[in-house]
C-alpha cells in the first residue's frame, strides 16, 4: 500500500504538474528530511506526524481559498516531509523477540529459510541471503517462528543453491561488526541484513520456482557461455560489461582499474539502459510510438532484474522509465528533475542508500557532474579534437570527477590523476566490446564457431582496454594517496561549486536560450538524456 501511494504521488506530480517550484519544493523537502533523519531514526514519529497532518490540512484549505502559489509550495514541502518520515520509520530496524538478530549472540543455531537474493558466488566461497522462517533445535524440530535476513557464507560451494530454494542453515550466528574503517554492519543494513554466519552448513529442502529464479538461471547460463568463448581475464571482464558481475575479475586487473579510474566501466549504467530502449524501439518500429511504451518498460524491468538490480542499475532504469513517461505524456524531459525523481523513488524505498551506500552516493554525484558541471567545462575543451568522441569523453570524465572527487578522497584516501586520459583512450572501445561480445555470445548458442569469430572482435577491444589500463597504472603518480579530508572542507567545496554553477547558469540564460529541450513525439528523449549517464 505504501509503495502504491508513493507511485501515485510521483506519477501525479510528473504528469499533471509543471516542472516548477512546486515540484522542487516537494522533492527538496523530501530529500533534505531524509538526509537529516540519518541522525534521528525512529520506527514512529507519531506526535510530530499528527502535527504535520494538521498543518497540511490547514494549507489544503488555504490552497483552495487563495489564488497565490505560496500555499501550494508549503503544501508540497509538508507532503515531502511527511513521506520522508514515513519512509524512514518503515525501514528503521528495532530487534524484537521474533527477530533473527535477537539470537545473534555467537551461539550455534539451526535455521530454516528461503534464499531471498541472487547468490554471490566467488572463487572460494558463496554468500547466500536467507530470509528466515523458523529456528530449529538439533533434531530439526521448530522451536520458534523468526523473521529477518541472515548472510550465510558457504565455503564448501557444492552443491549450489539458487534463488527461491528453501534451505536449512546451521552455524554460529553473529551480528556483523565494522572491519577497520569499513562499516560492514551499516553496509549490510541496506539489504535488511542484521545477522551473519561466516561458516555455514547449508542443506536444501525444497527447490523454488519463480520468474526471477528463471532470470537468474538465464544469467548464469549466459555467463557460462561467455566463459566458454573467452579466456581469462577477458571472460570475467566481458561478464562485468554485459551482466554487471564482478566476482571473477582478477584482483590485479581490478587494481589497475582503480588506479586509472576505470572501475565504472564494469558497472551497468544508463548506457546499457539506452541500448535496451533503442533495441525495443528498433524492433517495434512498425508500431505507433505509444504502443512501444509498455514493451520498453517491461524490457527495462527484466534487464534490471537480470543484472542484479544494484543501486546504479535501478537509478539508470528509473531515469529511463521517467523519460519514457514524459515522452508518452508529450512533456518536456527535464534531466535535473528526472534525477531528483529518481532519488525520490529510490530513497522512498530505502533511505539507507543515501546514508550507507558509497556506490550510490558516487553514482549520483557523477550524474550531477555530467548534467551540471559539463557545460561549465565546455570552453576549456573547445580545442580538443572530436575524433572518436575524444572531446566529449574527456569533458564528461572531468565533469564527473569535479563533482565526485571530494567524496572519493574522503572515502578511499586516493585520487587517480590519470583517469581523464585513461577514459579518453578506452571509451570508444567499450560499446564495441559490448556489441560484439553480446552478439557473439548469442550466436554461439546456435553455432559456436561463427559466434566465436564475432566474439573475437570483442576480445580485441577488451585486450586494448586491459593493455591501456596496465600501461597507465604503471606510470609514476598515476594515483596518489591523499590525507584525510575534513567534512567541513567538503561542504565548503560544494558550496563554492554550487555558487559557480549558479553564476554560470545566470550568465548563460542572459545570452542564450534556456537549456531545457522540448522533444517531438518521434524523438527518443529518454535515450538522448541517458547517453551521458
């Protein structure tokens, strides 16, 4: 019911309100409240909620009686505040007698549950997220009904269990703790996991049946075929590009990507969503535009589930769906507003993304850098050649770095100085690698040798990327360690950057037309906006 309410509110504002101050008041109030409630998490905000509802009712009356917009702005702001409080209250975890983490005191336990997420298979172990059902005694009899998730690590790795299987899990149940500076407990809380078994014994009871399980099985089959075609590390690299899987990528290659600032290329992003939209639009070219809408959204949803539904993928998918909604309604596609709406939907579902997910934070900072800082850098890159998209790639990389660099330094204590050059050299080969890799793998299911020939072209692109990253990573000062940075310095940096962006926007509006574009019904608006994300 809660999710339906959020969707109705979001769709109403998107389709029937102008992208004006009212929308920004609602979204700004919601996001600011979510940020502040990081330090005041409660399962209920009852007294304050009733006060806000009373104020909300007052402003509803004023909005009907007044012809000004001020009551509507206040109404939108209060509505955003209320929805933020409901979101935080819904996701705040307080253990009770029925919670599985109430038994996480280091004792050996037996639990019956269902595998509730795609298994995380690694070279020496597999991690299973298990939704618990019952606590058992040594003989296997149920002694208590329990709820909550545990992360069980199976070091045996065989037999393999899959999403939806009902399993018996045995091991020492503990609460996750911070690992040095890494807040592992907060990291797991994003997924609703508050208990772990580091060495678990697992036994299957029932085999699950579901559509999502079938998607994961297709993904595993697809990755297995990639492994048949490509040698390592190219096989793991290609799987990362096409399915978002990083589990088999060698540590040496990942370290090269970290040093050269290329880690993002193996993260599913808006580019992949653009490909999905383009394929559906091309395949259904003979249908009117409005009839392609539902198949495109279904394809985006299936692709999101197929690659694991990480925060970055969900962000790109929501932006793609919002773009299609705007196109369907004949509305302007405002990228800035789409970013805020994406934040709204994701944080309404799980506010912990904003608090504890570094990947989520960096992803959105990079997107904001692409949309806001890239125009600021145009004159600095005016003389860079446009051959193979060199100018755009360099400009986009620097814009993303400009927005994300303080957080990168704060989180990792390291900064890649070679990243702009590395991205310029490899960017043209990424879509080619994906195209030939995907086509070759599909063809290989029908005829292996022809598919292998097509895939060999993708291998050449991957080999270039691997060699470039290796050569640049060996350069002196390719990546430098940085001292710890104060939070107030970060805040000051973003205040200065915001002031520069506001000044640049005012100057550009004074000499040119606004930057928001109105797309005709036949133009792929969502695709155009997503290409740079």
